[in-house]
């Protein structure tokens, strides 16, 4: 009997060899009390639970450099992140405090294990809305005066550091660690300067905004053109490292979306090397990342760097082992296109990214009021348009955990769908983005199979099969996109 016929028969049988659609459901992501899950009746999701302690300090896995390891197996990172998860942010001054514990609850309910911890360069930023700028707090330097900065508040002293800023940073990384979440600490935000600059925003290093005589433009700030600027940036970065070096769940991101120029590329390369040099003399060394530049970002710049991980422009970037690829919708698959494409395409992107040997991340509006991007914009409920993508991230994490990722590599030639992680003869994870049968070229042997309905988020059949070597046809026991797991 053909493999596809076996699968189809088992999926609909009443024997002990197969599971009911509800009896074998993996722990489903949900919305964790932030708002009710309309699909809660499907698979009876368990209450949120912590992901468990982080497994240790990450480094690029020498066996499979598509992933990180902490010394025992590959670590797959995925999750959603939001702009106000470190600095409070709002269109009122002072911005209300962000509810970080509730945010961690939300991440755990989604089975996410990674966030970017955002920073911003301006106290009063024109980010996306010059007519109604956003306020941000806190900042790394104290506002001592004398004199007033362009935002009408005391000038900064760039030769001092405000310890409360670094205390907050450390506390948030520790809180994430205790919930099993890895954190990429964002050191600078190029978008805020290149695309959201507000001349009245109080940028600490702009002329007239500090008591130290430091003066730069938003374009020149993230370059090596001023030794005085670079020295103070390095002092700040060193203080960040001092605050979190002893923690296992740390990664660093040099800058979010600097504009692309020869100067900014050279500056990022310098900062990557600087972070590595500072940590070389400390107890722990953490992965350093370089993310896409905007506008004009070129992924070749990222691959040419000394970064351990990258977030590219290409939404279909392959994890080919040159870098750990954390493919972030913030850079590669913008929110307008995500909305236009709809939930099925969003879900497909997450699964396809996993099968390409990369990891999907989502720039999540979470509860921030933002007309068009987050509706209803009332800061109380999650926008249901992003639910399928959030859930899909959590399920890619669940199925990645079933694999020995150190031995699994993207193997598009083995399956007709083009989306397959495999170690031939030992493990196959295949994603079918459409509906209907597909083929997988197998090594002869006995395999346990599991069908997962990606749309309804339920297991639709499990069992055993014995296969001869060669291509085999598989037919999902349901319509819609499907995941097939095959293990010995």
C-alpha cells in the first residue's frame, strides 16, 4: 500500500494506531489572558506555563551553524517583539509604564522564547508621525543641566551614566530569563535617527542638547566621523555589557535599521568588533547581531560582517550556515504586506522560514494604539489579524523541539513542496503550503508519522509506517496547509 494511502487510512481509522483530532493536540499557543482565544475549544489549550529556564549562554553551533547551541543540542529562537518593551513609549508625556510582566505572560502563552529589547535615540521622536511625536523614557545619561535641550527639558551630561537605566535593563533581562526567554539587547536605533528625527526631540548628542559640547547630526551620529561621539557610544555599550554579561539569555543587536551608507556599515562593523573585544575579557561571550539597514539595505553587508546572527531584507533568506538567520518581519515582510497577504500567507511564511533553516520573528504591535496597524486601537485587546502568525511562531517552536536540529538541514530536493528539514533516514519535517498530495524521497525504514493541521492548529493523525527507499506520495487527512513529521 502506498504511504499516502497508509496515512489517509490511519488518519480516519478507529484503531489504537491513530489518535483522535483532539487527543493528540500539542500544547497550543494562545493569547494568555490578554484577550480571549476564540479557538480555545479546539484542542483544549492548557493554561500558560513558563518555557523553563534558559539552557545556557548561546554560541553558534559548530555542528550546524544555522542555529545556536548552549552546549547540548541546537537552540531554535522565535518570537514576537514590540516597541515599548524596554523604554516606555506613548504620545503623552510622561508615557505610562509598560506592563512588562503581562507582556512576558503573553509571550509564554504563545510559546515564544525570544524578543528584541528595543531602544530609541530621542526623548521626543517623530517615529512614523511627525505631526504627533512619541515620548520615550528612560535614557542612559542623566539630565543635569544647566540649560535646556531642544525638547524643553534639562540638557544631558554625556560624561555620566544613569545607573537606573542599566538597573532597568538588567531587571528586564533577568525577568525574561526566569521565564525561559532569550533577549537581544538593542544598543542603538538607526531608524529613529534616519527616519524619525525630530529637531525638537532632544537627541542627546545633537548640538545644544548636552553640556559637553558634543554635536552631531542624525546621519553622522552612527558613523565613525567624530571621536568624541564614538568614545561616548563605546562607554555606553561597555556599561550595557557590564550590566548583563553574567546572564545567559543575552544576545546583542548593534542597531535597528540604520540608513545604508559606507559610513554606517563601517560603524556597525566597528561596534560588532568592539562588543566582542569587551566581552573577550569577561566571564561570558554572547552572540552579536547585525540587522537590515533601511533604506537601501543589502544582505551582502550582513554576511560580510563579523556578526554571529543577522536579520536580512530577504523574507525568503535561506539558513545556509554562513550566519544564524533570524528573519524578522520588521525588516523583511512589512506589516502592510502582511495584512494584504492575509493569515494563510503569514502562517505559511513562518513554516517556510523554519524549513529554510532560519527562524521567524514578528514585529508585533501588541497593545499599542495604532490606526490601521493595530485595530481595535484601544490598548486592551489584541488585533485578531495577527493571531495566525503569532500562533504559527509558537508551533514552529513546538515542532523544532521534536527534531534533532543539529543534524537537520534544509532539503528542498527531497520533497515536492520545496519545504523540508531533514536528516535522511532519521527525521523529516515537511510543510505543504497548499492543499493536496505531495511526495517525499525517503530512506527505507520504519517511521512514526504525525500530521499537523496548520490552519486549525490540531494534530490530525499519528501512527507507524514502513517505507521502501525512494519517493512516496502523502495525502493529508484534511484540506489546507499541512505539516508532516516523520521520525524513526
